[in-house]
C-alpha cells in the first residue's frame, strides 16, 4: 500500500487538510480567525481528510480511488472558495500563508489522481498481453 507514490500524495492531502484547521486564515485588529472557527471550512477539511484516508485504504480498487480523488478535488475547490470567502468576510485582504494549503491540497490530489490513472492504464495494457 505505501509503496505507491499516490499513497504519499493522498497522505499529504490528509495531513494538509488537518493542519489547515489549526492555522489562521485571517487577522483583524490582532484577532485571528482559525479555519476551525468556520463550520463550512471545518466540515470540508474533515471530509477531505477522511476521503483521502479512505482512498488510501482502497488500494486494490483503483477505479474507486479515481472516483474518490475526483470527489476530493471538488471538495478541495469548495474549500479554497470557502476559506477565501471566510477570510475576506472576517478581515482585511492581507492573506496569510495558510491560505496556500488548499491549493497544495488540490495539487497533491491531482498528482495522486494522475498516478492512480497511470497504474490503471498499466494494468489494462498488461491485460492485453495475456
């Protein structure tokens, strides 16, 4: 399971999603808005982490992994939008570095999906030789 690179990318997605909960996404007058302070951002982070961990455990079913990565990609886009919206609603437009984590989640998820697709194509090509 851990010998595949997509497992590493999915683990990075889960770690970044959980880490994002505890980092400030906006600041106003010395007050920090954490991602866990917004219910939508919190639920999206937890859903992304759980789906990524579930996708890691489904290493024998690559088609299901592809579907889970696609769902995670959609949730990642929603997380990016929701966190930017919460950040601009709360404070000024001085964005902290933590708002880059949803972008990193999207990139790692895309790499995982691409590598799962490569594995699936390799298995299909090997089945043709039989």
